[in-house]
């Protein structure tokens, strides 16, 4: 089992994809291709599709990427602006409860996103840093021998809603488990910062210890964490219930291009994994 399976978009698939963009009809070949990707996401947890078309026209990239991602399922809105394709770039802001991580150049902890699948399309990579990181949730789970921590992880936490709340509530009413079983399959949903912000909001400072302990397990064995740099044209798709992902801090060079990624959150029609994700937590569903 590989944490990331690589798929190269060969000429044949590219031609099929371009026809699909025009006709919106999925050929048998593309149906088989998308099924293979989904199967791998269930089995391995993440795939990298290499050599997707990068155009100079930014809007065209967004359109093509959205259409391509529709091969794998329904594209979900990620914020209150109802954006389905979000740009990941440094807007010069620092992470805060109300500034979502994708608008900064900060290091991002290992976490899961919204949707069953999160996908990142690299248009331009950073001059320095910005490496992606990932770890298998089950690998972390198997390391945990602290029963009180395990109990708390299954019980879950409330989330800070990051300014995505349409009503007055700054934090969720519901708790979201970090680990849960669905159809006997272990699932994970974890995003430390909004959980920590919600604990601070509730003045439950001592519970932050649970997050520290859990993070210790995440970072316990360096070998468990895979690190790599996405290149322009790479599309990385992650099964959010199985793999936690993160990012190293990056620096854009003034002379060179600035790091730009596009992100989509997807719900496949048929998928072995299902449950509440970070998106449900933002919306308190
Ligand atoms: Fe993420």
C-alpha cells in the first residue's frame, strides 16, 4: 500500500479529457479511469495525477480543473461565498481564527479538509518551501496507547467557525469526533487550530492538552510523514477520512512567480468512506 499513488496523464487520456470538456460526455475509457482513481483513494488514501493542462489564462485553468474534478464526484462549496474552486495563495495575512489557512504562507499542521476528497491543483510552485506533507490516520491511531486520550478523540470537539457562520454562533453547537468508525472502517477528521480556538473561546484551556498529546503521536515517527513538492500540472487528491495533509511554510521570490494552487472539495457518488468533515464543522451541521 502506497500513501500516494502516481498517475501520469498520457496522450490517450488527455485526448479523452479534452473531448469530455467539449461534449461533457464521459467515455467508457474515462469512466474506467475515474473509477481507478476512486479505488486507489479508498485503498491508498491519496493519488497524484501528473501533467494536467496548465494554461496561461487563469479563468481557463479554473474552468478546466472544475470540469476535470467533476469526473470524480460532486464539487462542494467551501465557504460562505459558495466558492467551489478556491485559490490557495499568500495574501500576506497571518493565520487567525478568522483568516483561513489557504490565504497565508504559514506552515499548516497535518489536518483534514472538507468533503470526502480534497484536491489541490498546482499552477505555480513556490520559490522556496511550500512542500506538502501527509500521514496515514490509521498509522497514527495504531500508535495511541493512552486510553483516556482515545476516548476523548472518539468523543470529539467543538470547532471555531472561522467567520463562516451565517448566524451569531462563533463556535459549533455540535462536537465532531477525531476518530470514528463507519461500516467498520476507521475514519479521521482533524483540524487542530479551529478546535483550539473553540476551546479557548469556551475557556477550556486544560483540554488543549489532548490536542498536544495527539500531535505528539502524529509527529512521533518522522518516517510516517511523507514530504514532497507539488510541481505545476500536478493534481493531488486526498481521501480526507484516511490521510491527514499539511504544508511547510513557503516564501515567494519577488522576481519569480508566486505560488498558486487551486483547491476543490469533492463528494464522490460511490465511496466506501463517509461521515462529517471539516465542511460540516464550519457549517455546524
Ligand atoms: Fe487542507
